[in-house]
C-alpha cells in the first residue's frame, strides 16, 4: 500500500466535496449490496452507496492532479466513483485483484470512534498482524500490489457520513 497526504489542491478538494453533496440529493446512487460480490459483503450489515463521477471537468482535474501519484502504474483508463459510507457499511477482506490498482481518496476526516478504519496486511506484518489507518481528509491509499485489505464497519453513532472517491486503474 502507498499512502499519500494532501493529494488534491484545496480548490479541487472543495469542488469534489461540493459535487458529492449535490449528488447526494439525486437518485443516482447504487447500494453496494446490489452489485458487490458476496466475498466483500460477507458479515457486512450496511450498504455503501456509489455513483460514477460524470462531470468531465472534475474527471480531467482529478486525472491531471493525480498523474504524479499514478505515474509508475500501468493502466489504460481510470474510473472515478463517489462513495458514501453509511452506518454499518464496511468491506470484508479482498484484494482488488481484477484491477491494476485501486485507490481510495478521502474527502473528509472522521474520528477513530466513527469506524471505517482501513486495515491491511503487508509483507512486513507477521501472521495475524495487520496495519490500521484512520483515514483523514485529502489522504489517498493506493493498493498497487493486490494486498488483502478491508474497511471496518462505520459506526451508527458517527455524526457524518464518510465520503470518498474510489479510483480504479485498468
């Protein structure tokens, strides 16, 4: 896993946050329980809501600003999706094996008590030991080695949703 901080300019981060909040009011969202494989829904009680980013200007700006972070990866195209993590949403262990890489860009910060922690195991971890990250606003995690990872359940007591951009390189 690669972890990057302060990946977007303040202007683009604000534009993405405004866009996702406007889209939140529209009927363009799809619950993860409708189309994610059983493997990543195992023991998950809630749904994460997703929609593709369709604003060409935002797609072009994201592609441009993230080009340095993605410079060492092979891919023909990038797919950008907004995710809204609702109460009880999570993702069971998986590896993103069908993509060249997967990345999650966090649009807001949440308290560690809010759940939604990113957990993974790498070569430096002994068996049954994992690394854990409480994501922060404008942080991006890139799974570039198909490492097994998961996201813990978002607490129903969280005062706000977790908003992310999921990026797929194929």
